[in-house]
């Protein structure tokens, strides 16, 4: 099994694609959690105002 440079190029392309996909999924999850938190805060504020 010799180290074929052309094979390594393809392998690193896969690694970078996996990193990019992981980053995008993380950003999507964190963005969704942030939006859900903002919605919950707005709902709590509206309830608090309606009780006053």
C-alpha cells in the first residue's frame, strides 16, 4: 500500500466536506435554538404585560 498523492487529495476533500457539513448543521441547530428562545421570551413578555 503505497501513499498515492492523488488518493490523499480525494480523502482531504472528503474531510473538508464533512467539516463544512458539520459546521452548517451546527449553525442550523444553534440558530433554531436561538430563534425558539427569542419566541419564548416574547411570549413570556406578552403574558406578563397582559397580567399587569
